[in-house]
C-alpha cells in the first residue's frame, strides 16, 4: 500500500429508497465506499460521519484498526446505533481503499476465501396466507432455495387464539406451497413478548424453520434463554446489537444464528470479531442486510472469509422500494447475479463492486426522508413495528 496515501476528502449521499452512502477520496485517486445508515435516522448518522471524518482527513487510511479504536473510544460517550453505524460506513470505505491499493478483494486480507459461492435468501410478502404462498412459489421458480417472511402483524402481549392460528396458518401455507426443499425463515421483528414467543414457537416446529429471527426486542435479551429452551426451532437475533460487547451475553443464551449488520455494528472490522466470538459458542452467522449494494458487498467479503457463515440476507424483493435500486447504483450489476440461491465470490479489488458515482450523485439531488411506520393496537396504544 503506498506509504504516501492520504485521505483528502469525503462526500455523503442520501439516496432512495432509504440509504446513505459515503465516498472517501485519497490523494492518489483511490476512493473507498461505505454505507453508514440507521434506517429512518439517515440524517443523524450523516452528521456523525462528518464529525468523525474531521480527524481522518489528512490521515493515512492504512491503519484501519487504529482508526476504528479511536473513532469508537476517542469520545467519552460511546456506543449506540448512531455512532456504531457511522463508524461502520467509514470502516467499510477504509477496507475498500486498502483492497484497491493492494489489488485484492477484502476477503483476501481477512485470511482468504473459504468458499466459492455464498448462499443468499430472499424476502416474500403478502397480507394473507394465499398471497405469501404465491410469492413463495414465484421466488422458488426464480431459483431461490431460502426465503424469509413475517407471519405476525401488530401483536398484543398475550396474542389471542386467532392471532396465533393466523400466524401459524401463514407458515403452514408457505411450507405446503414450496415443499421441504426450500428453507423458510420467519422474522418476528421483536413483536412478541417472551411469554408469547414461548407459546408460539413450539407450534411452528412441524414446519421446520431454518430459524426464527428476533422473537423479542433486544431490550429483552436477558430473557432469550427461556425462549431458546422452550423450542427446538433455531433462534436468530442481532440486527439491533451494535458491538461484540452487546453480543457477549446473547451468544451464551443458546441462540443458533447471530445476525450482526455490517452497516450498524462497527463495519467489517467488528463483524469479523463478532463472527469469531459466535464460532466459539457454536453459533452460525447470517449477516443482516436489508440495505444497499455497498452494505451487501461488505457483508459478502466477510461471508467468504468466515468459517461459521450460514446464509446472507439481501434486499431484492424486500418490498420497501419499487424497482431494483440495489442494482441501479452499480456499473456492473452482474456481481450480484443470484443463481440457484447462491452468489459467486467477487474477485475485483476492495469491496468487489464498482459503484455508479454519477447515478449516486443524481439520486442524491433528490434525496430522501424515509421513516418507518409507527403502528398502533386497536385501542390506540403503541405497537411494535
């Protein structure tokens, strides 16, 4: 890596549907890209990125770990989703620069590839069991071998028999539609209480889910052990955990799958450490990634170098945006060509993608102000979205 390389500037771009991109420029023309974002709080994270970059402009981009330590611990107040996500995007961009400067993909710098292709899953959506089943068949016909959906809508602390049977019926319909050769994952999105999760999960066992994601909100992580012990269904969690310290107690509860997000949990540097901690607990890693192409590219670099990698989320088909902006921001979208439920190992330097900077700059002129919905129960009280 050229010893004279210096960071000379950066830009941030708010782009639809709900993403934030970061471009870091060096004095020798090598640029790095990252995706620092908290969905619904993009503007806040953007300001944090600008604050952190005050100390990086003029610096050598090479000592990534030193930069990471100073960004995360240099302030008296530490942690949380905004800071961790801002650090994550900068960290991704620094790894992108290093890989490009050395002429190798990032996974080569993480120890080299462990696999030739990585399994991915897709999303299905529908308001009824029939709609979900139809969507699942379409995704199976498109070549996907794994898919995820949310069986619960707004759910009271003690769900009624009707709530429970409706959710289980959705799972049953999808399983019947696609058969046993497709893996199904359910995202509870933190909508259930621990007691409700303990009631529902055993009812899903006949349908053999690959995993059930975030059965309870992260604030109730101390109760995960009781949820895990109530069922044979593998439990996954971690999209709202932002560091290895957040995962420390959770990994010991018996979960099956850790789901850190490379754009929330400190970037490539921290995800690599979380994955190693998970391996020591016999826990697989399936990085959370309902985001844009840079976040997906960074996730894949970790996937190819991680022994306990399970499967990768990606946002095509997720339903919160029209069209395929995941591909629209790439010069060559074939890098994310999914075949038989897999994506091939990227071989280009850095994160392995070439972003379409002109398309990003044009999209940034429109910007966005995306906010998640705020749900209510029938009595008007707040409900988990």
